[in-house]
RNA sequence: GGCGCGUUCGUCUAGCGGCCUAGGACGCUUCCCUCUCAAGGAAGAGAUCACGGGUUCAAAUCCCGUACGCGCCA
C-alpha cells in the first residue's frame, strides 16, 4: 500500500483550466498510470472570494475532455469520492486547524500580531536599508509579558511557522536534482491568516500527506516554497513526498503564456476542434521527450514511456503550428464514421446539418486528409449543401476565361444522362470531351470545379462530381454558364 | 534587493567527456506525384551549443564567473 505511487493535480477553482495546468495534470496522470498508481484530483478552494462553482465545472469538464480519469476526487461541484476525502479544501478546515493547534502547542508555530500596515512599513524600511524585505521574526521573539500585553489588547494575529534558523533545506527534485536553500534566509511563513483561514502552503502539506501522495509534480513557481513546506512536514513528524517541478509554458514572444497569446483555456481548444488525443500527445512533448525523437504516440505508448527524467528543465514555447500539424495527423487516422460524429457539433453550429444533399459520410471521406481542425470542416464542405458562393477571384480568372461559357453549356448536355454517373466514367467522358475539342485539361477541369464549387481548390474533381450527383452537377454547370456574358 | 531556476537550428527537442564536420520533429525552400488544394515521396537551407574563463590529450557535455530571461519572497 505504501509502495503505491500516488500523484495529484490540485487546481484552485478561480478560472478555467489553462494549458499549463492541463500539462501538469497530464504528467501526473501519465506518471500514475505508468506505475499502476493512483491519480487524485483535489480542489483548493480556500480562496473563498475568487473560487466559483463554475470554475470547478470548467476544470472537471476540461480534465474529462482531455481523457484523463482520476481515481479519487470530486464527482461534481460539491460531491466527491475516495478514501482520503473530502477533496475540497473548504471541507477540511477542521483538519487543518487540528494540525495548526498541534504546531502551536509544540512551539513550532507562533502568533504574530503584526498588522498589515506594520508589515508594510517594515518592508519599506528594509527596502530603504537595502535589506531583503522579509519578515524578520519580530513576534517570534516576543517575551511572555509582551505576548500577554498583545493578547490583552485583543489584537488580531496570524500564525507563523518557525523556520529553522540554521542549516539548509535540500529539495531533491526529480527533474532538477538537488536544490539547496539556506534556512536562515527563509522567512517564517504565515500558515494561518488573520482573517481566520489556512494558507496555501499549509493546506498543501497536510493534504498531500494525509492523501498519501508519493510524488508531487507541479509547476516551477512552487519550487521556492518547497523548502518551507518540507520543514512543515518535518515539524509534523512526517516524511515529505518526492517533488518534481515542471518548467513553465511560454507564449510565442517568450513571456508566460497568457490570454493575449490567444486561447489558453483547454475548453477553447476543444471548441476549435482539436482532438483530445492531439492535446495529450502535443502537451506530452512540450517539455518531455524520449531519446528516440518519436513524435506520435498512442496513449499506451505514452504511458509506457513517460518518465520524470525526460522532463525538460527549461521553459517551452507553445507552438500552434505544430499542434495543428499533429491534429491533422490524428484526424487522418480517425475512421470516417468517428470523424462524422466528431464533426456533427461543428456542422450543427454552421447550420449544415439536416440539409438535403449528398451523404455526409461520403463528403467527409472525400476531404478527409484536408482537415486540420474539426472547426474547419463546415467551410470545406458547405458547397455540397448550400448554393454555390463564387470566390470573386476564381470567377474572374477561371469562369470569365475565353470559351468557358460554351464549355460549361456543352458539358451540361454531355454529362446529362451519363451512366454510370461515377468518377471513372465521368473522367473518361470529360477527357474525351477535352480531346474532341482539342482543348487542354485545365481549360475544362478548372471551369467545372469553379462552376460546381465556387472555388479553385477542393477535392479531386471526378469523385466530387460523382458524390454531388447528376442533378446538382448539371444544374450548377448551367447556372454558372448563365451568369457569364 | 535576496534566494532559486533556466539558456542547443524560428519552435519542440536528442545529447549526460571522444561515435558531434551537433541528430530528429514542426515550419520553411525546391523537386516528384497531379485536375486544383491538400496528403504522400525526395532533396535542401537553417545552431559561432548565451558569453568569458578554467579542468582535460579531448567539452555542447565538468567547474567558476558574466549577461539575459523567468519564478518565489510580494
């Protein structure tokens, strides 16, 4: 039991799950699955002001959409399941208080009566004197009498954890190696706020221990807090888990990935038509790699090969271009029937569902290798279901070409009644038409394409005609000819 | 300001003292295929391994410093 690997993702429900969080979730999940361990989700909602149920919903939806299942944690915004619950920190306040009392009783934490204003003043002075602006432990050194006076005055207090004043705390990071921090340079962390609530670093330690985490894999930004956390583990008589700190994800301009770089929420990627598998594969490779330079992984592959050693120490830039390439790869690998199902919500949104026209499956199969995003399917196939909208340039260049009107008019007649109305027969007949007239392929093929689809680029011509069917093809050829002078 | 982390083609990365005249992937360029666009195939351009010192017969790889970026304290 104690040997079982346990990892977790512990988001604050103060917004959507962003790309960085998604990757952290993925890595924790992969690591747990790789070692046949457990992956836990915990909601860190102690920031009552900023935490919302909507955020919880969005985060759970995101993780589910990514295809990452958790063994313990929330079921919805309020309920959860698992032997180490509750998994909402707001429901664990009593637990935190218990350990807080223990630390105070053991003399490992103390009341700090300094007000916000006083602390700010202290900081200001420190800045002026060019000292590091950290809490110097004023209330830690209070005499019994001073303490009694403070108490008598009814002054509000926070509770700070006593950091050791000598020695160093070594974080044996699974990705970065041993990182050493001088204890006397760490300040006494507030573990319980004046406003009567535990702080992040305190809850985190207690939960990770009580939930029996073996590995804490999290973002880079937590590395600096880790020594304090480790000391809290020690003070409580616990053995800290193993830590691994992931580098961050940057936007194209090298700054931390944020809204102004475009989509950052996982749900936005879903809505743009990325496949969950693409996200898993791409994110896995953004900061992790095998020595074989493999790019495309099945989930089994990923689980079998993922390790912390392969994680990158330096930050990685999120590259939409490569993401798109990969999505195209996976769309091409998707069976047509599945692709049709995946495309439906997007077609629905574009108003293309339920319109008369060729069978959807045939149309999608025809354009299969073109799609990079599910969201671009509607525009690539809409001319099968909606009246032709001529691209002005195509119209001018191709249809207005000398002889085009006549060619289209004649072709409408030639193709009417052709049997079978199938790609092979169509190609034979049209090539024959080209030869009869002593024309070049392009003089005929291109006008047909534009007449029938309104554009110069699209699926292979004869299959497209077959799928459109005789009536639509003949009508569109005539219609295009009629528009020409 | 202190502490900590990071720095290999535009981007993601391989590399853990000699196999590196630095490999792969995305992107880019050219060519092939071809009814267009894709897809596919082939070739190519692209990295003074941040900089400066060491250590060593030998350094992208080890050590020290500097610069820049980032994080935490806030």
